[in-house]
C-alpha cells in the first residue's frame, strides 16, 4: 500500500501544478499579447530505493517547466496610434518595472507624464539601442512597420516630421525562450538581448492574449477529476492497509 500512496501523492502534486498554470492563464485572458503557460512534460520515471532494501518507489519526472505557447493571438483594430501589434514572429524589448530587460508581445503603449513610452503594465519600451524611448509633446505619432518612430512636434511647423528612433524588436526561436519567476520572457541561457529589428509592426492594432478560456476550463476540470480520483485512491489504500493489519492481528 505504501507504493500506491506514493504514486497517488505524486499524481496529486502534478495535478496541483497544472491547475495553478490554468488559473494563471485564465487570470490573464484579457491581457494584450499574453502568452499562455504550458504544462511541463512527463519525460521519465525515477526509481528511489529505500535504504538496505530491494523495494522501489517510482516517480514521474517532469521537464520543460516555464514553457509557454507562442501561438499568435487575435489582431484587433483599435485605431489608437499608440496601440501596436507584431504581425507574425517577434517580440518587443522592454525594461520591466523590476528586473532585467525582457521580451513582450504587449502592445498597448502610452506616454507617461515624464514622456517615456510604456506599456499597459508600466514597463518602459526600449529602442534599438536598448534605451528607454522618450517622446516630446506631439500632434501626431507614426510607428512604421520596421519600428521607426516619427512624430509631428507640437511646437513645430505644420508638416514637420521628426524621427525619434526605432522600437526595439527581436525574433528568436521559442525553444530558446522561457518565462522566469517574475513572469517575464527571456532567453533560457540568460544571454543578453540584442534587437535584430526583424519583426513586422502594425500601428493601430492590438494583439489579444492567446488563451482560449473554454479550453482552459475544460482542462482544469479534467485535472480536478484526476485530483479527486487520487484522493479516493489514497483512501482505498488506507482501508486496504487497515484490513490487512486486521487480518494479520493475532486473536486473543
């Protein structure tokens, strides 16, 4: 019965981890550009031998934690000149409020009171030189497909156009990326991020999250059934153990 209990406990642990992932996905379903988290993969079993015994305990090992889906979300027209979306592969380069430089698909940009271009979470959007983008007061803002930023200055002559720089983008392969504990996307090997300006940017559009709430709910319910089944399995194991102990008990 000992092995049965350990098997159930291991399964319950994995079910709880997966439910946490699903809950986080559902909580971020309305966040622009959010990339849904994926469950770790079960890849092999580990056999742990008890000391000075031949019995074994088998546990499923999981790898690929902090994986995420790189599927593109819906591209929706907003008409807002500070809303931008990446069409196809690629990421914006941001400086999070806390932590190291990271990658993001979130394109709900705005200009704060200090003139910095930030996203909806308050992270600074970086230029091709990995410096924060600062915009002077303007009448009109144009962000080209290559990320080139052009403004019509508020105090300039009519028709005047000033180039501010480029929105930094990079198009790495998803296998080289992972989500870190702060929820930000960076390289697996923590290499430095170097913009390559390969992404195609579309102004006036916004990418939604790639979370399918119906699919997430179905998967969560499935994991809940797994959890309940294994709790019941532990109860059965206890009952069998108590019955076996009762049979082996010496009569008085």
